[in-house]
C-alpha cells in the first residue's frame, strides 16, 4: 500500500483506522496490496502511519 496511490476517500478511511487489524481489513476491502514489510508491521501491532510509511 502506497499512500500516494490511494484515493482521497481511501485516505480518509485509513486515517480512521484505530488498530493494525483495521488497516488490514481496509486493504482487503479496497483490494489494495500490502507489502511483506507492511504485513510484518501489522503483525507487530504498529500504527497505520508506521505501516504505510515503513521504510520511508
């Protein structure tokens, strides 16, 4: 998932995510692919900011 590739509506939904699981559910619902690193971040309980900006 790359924040620049998301629509404004998807970005708003993303910022509403309270848990890493919410980010995973949103990605699945929106058909957005997550990188292996982002999936590891979700498993580690990181915030959506840490998940999306991993490695930046």
